[in-house]
């Protein structure tokens, strides 16, 4: 699968997720088999880039090609400046966000709110494509609400303008993350354009991945929430697509080792205090479906420094490995 001039290792993409797809997580998912991974959404307002949060979002140190930066906003010239600055800083693909359903984004006429204004969408896409020499891609939803699904018309417009690939989340903005993804709309988008299409939404297993590819005819898959605490999902899908093999779930010991390495990377990337805080949600995801009421789990979530967080996390998973399997639906 190609995006512009870049030949991807496979057709699996990690979806950009604010507060999740930082550099440590992107690197982990790439090691686990993702062919491409976009950074966290970055506002097009360059005046806000002086914060630690924005600087971290722009950090692509040691990241394999192609390096993807996603920008969000509703002003064409601001989007142009954001794209140009990121290309100057090393971005190799610029992704435009037209899929974020968050109120604070949509209230600024950005993210999925743009789907209500196709004229503005055209202005933004034309301006950004003309302004940079790297491939420009687009992530969108199927429409603003079930009564105004316009993904097909926007996809055709995007292709005509020069967008190199599209990722389509199979829900409208009004649907947020509720209900089932509408793969029939993604199929209609794929049938209407020749550029590569990534199908996104509810892909939570290797078998589901194959089913979604068959139902949509998409060229690739974009995986978001299902990779949280399960970055090996890319490895599992690759194995099934390549060899028809359903991989065994990783052992508790392997999950422990993946998690501990991830936590160390988070501590190094964010610094001790912020790193420990950010790591907690990842620990919670790694522990999902496991003994939630365990005292060792409580201890790891209360840790306030990297050393104790790592030790408590190790103890929790070592304890799980030594005990009979026990699932807790409240996890």
C-alpha cells in the first residue's frame, strides 16, 4: 500500500488519538506491526505551540518513516502555516483532521464540524495541498449526523484536489462512538474514488479486520481504541492476513514486559511527574479484563514516582501470572 511516494510496510494504520498516540505509543505500535502511525492532533493555531503539550506532540525523534502530523482547524491560512511549519520540522505526511467529534474542537468549526461546510472544506484542502510538497491525507467521518451523510461527495472533492489517502470512521459526528460502525458508507466511499481508503471503527480482532476489509473493499485498516492496552493487535492482524493464523493471546509475562518497557519510555519522554500520571491510563488499559479488585492493582494506580510505579506494576502482573485465570468484568 502506498501513500503518495511512501510504500508502507503493510496496510495497518494506528489512528491518531489525542492524549494517546504520543511518540512512545507510536513507536511501540510500529514495533508491533503498524505500517503507519499519525501523531496526536495538533491545533493549527501556531500561537499555542509554545506549551509543553504541543512541543511533545511535535516530537518525532527516532520515528520511522513516514512521519505523520495531523493538524486541525477551520481557517485555511492558519492550516497552511501549520502544515508548512511541520514540514519544515520534518513531517513527511500532513493529515487533516475532519473526524474529531469533541465539542471543544467542533465548537471552533474544526474536526468533524467541517463536514457541515463543504465550501470551507474545499478551501482548506486546496490551500494545504498547494502549500506543501509532501502528501496530504484526510481523516473524516461519514457525515455530521445520520440525515446528512456526505462522505462520498467530500471524498470525490478531496481526490480531485490532490488528497493522497482517506481514512473514514464509520460513524457520523452525532453518533460519536455509539452503535455499530456503518461499513456500507465506507464501501460507497471506496467505490467512488481511486485513492487509498483506510476503514476505521470497531476493528477489535484479526477476524473482524478481515471482515471489515471484505465488507468495505478498503485498501487498509485504521485502528484506534482497540490498540489501547493491546498494541499487539497489529501483530495479530498481520499474522491472520498473511498466514490465516489466529495468534494466541500474549502471556501475562509478555504483557508485563511490553507494559514495563512502555512505562519506562513514558517516564523518559514526559519526565517523572507527568510520565507517572500519563502512564496510569495505559496501565489501566493493560489491566483491562484482569482482576480489578486486586490489592496490587490498587497500589500501582496510587504510585507517585517512576520506580514505585514500575515495581508495583511488575508485582501486579507477576501475581496474576502466579494465580489461576480470573476475569473481572468491572476492570
